[in-house]
C-alpha cells in the first residue's frame, strides 16, 4: 500500500479510496469488536492492526494524499456474519449465500454506530467517508421479520427498505461533527432516495450520470467502462479519451482486488492510471493529441521502471509482458 501511495504521488493523485471490508474478508481492526477480524479475515497475517491503519494514513498525508475509507453496507458484508449473524437478514444466513444487514433490527444500527464513533473514526480523521451501498442482495429481506417491518413503516418495496437503511447510516455517520461528506455508490440513487445535501454519489454506471447531476448531487466520476483498471481489455486510449462531464466534483480510477495481489497490482494499475491522472489534472485542449500523449506515457513508464514500479508496456492488454527486447520507450 505504501508503494502504491508513493507512485500515486508521482502523478499528483491526492486521494486513496480504501475499500476495507468485503464479503470475502474482514481485515479492519476493532477495539470493541475484535472478533470481526479474528473470524472474518482470510488469516491472522491478512488483517490490519490499529497501528497499520494509522501509519498508512500518516504516510499518505506526508505525501499530499488523503485516505478515505469505504465501509460497504448493507451488502458486501458477508464476512461480518462470521461473528455477528444477529445483524443479518434471516433470508441469507447460509454461509454460501451473500448476506445483507437487516434494517429491521435495532442492533444492526447499534453495532454500526459503535464502530463508527468509538472505533474507526478515530483512525480516519478525514471529513469524507464512503459507505458503499452497491450490489445489495435485497432478496435477503424477503422474510417475515422484514416484511412485517416494511408494513409497519409503510415501506412498499425492498428499494424503500434499502433507502431507509442508507439514510439511517448516513445520519449515524454525520452525528460526528468531523464527518461532513458521505459518499455512496450510484445504486443509492437509482434504488434509494439519498439527500443531495448530505451525500455525494460515485458513478460507476455511466448511463445514470446525467440523472444524478440533474438531481442536484455532487458526483465523483469513475465509470466502469473505462476507469476500472482491473478491466484488462480496456486500452489506455479508452481511458484517456473518455468524455468527462464538466460539472463533476472529480474522478477516480478503481482497481478491484478479486484478481490482484502484490504480484500483479502494479502491472494492473500502471501506466494506465497515469493516463487517467493526466486527463483529470489537465485542461481539455492539452489532451486532444493522442500521439504526444502516448509519448509522455511511454516516458513516464520508463520513469516508473527506474523507480522500481513494475509498470506494464504501453499499448498492450493489462498485465501483458513485452513482446520482445527493446527500449522501455518502444517495447510493445
């Protein structure tokens, strides 16, 4: 992670969006609920300590990079279920199923609140927080407890129940005066009803961008079609020539870890990420010539290699080795 922070600083990327909890593993430490990582991580060696988190946040700060954590919920949470099944909907308690937090249970929000205010917010002083809200298996809520709760609260659909959950956890987070900006994935908009005065929408479905902007939300732009770096068949030119809406707050290139580990993360991310960074930092009229852009990208790849960053050749599919001997400027 520190090596990635170093290389981000080379292209003036100033935010590390750190996705810390997921279905497969819970690596985030907790003083109050240590069982979450003890039972939810892949192994004892594959979880963070409080010192690790504080060290990385400080390391990034000294390089001009803010760390914004993402605690994805109510979906992408199955690893929590290993130690706290009581906060999950009864429709998805099977270990082989994807789970979802149960909005009908008070203890769900009590545990989340305790983690936020007495544990995690201490480690992440930034005013921005990401609460996920994507790809929720709402069928988990098709059970007698949640259906009765929906009827009691006049919630006519699972989308309404989803909105109830999202708005509740946003309000819990904002109880901390230091947290002022809550980021949600775009499903919170398409399937819920977030407040544009409280939340910022991160776009990964490009077709909803205009609707989100028209509804008055600030937007972080990261369309999966071009700016998901683990989509290995997307060429740097597709990332570079993407039409970026003028009114977005900023942009982000995402690197999801399902098929990455320390052996290939740098070759997955670099040098494509530099193409995204140049577009985000540069006036449009300076980024219209692909020939000169490619020359800069090739030179920057040489710089990365010189600094020990294992950047893949320019112009090939992701994680592809050079096709033969040659200069780092021309080996494709």
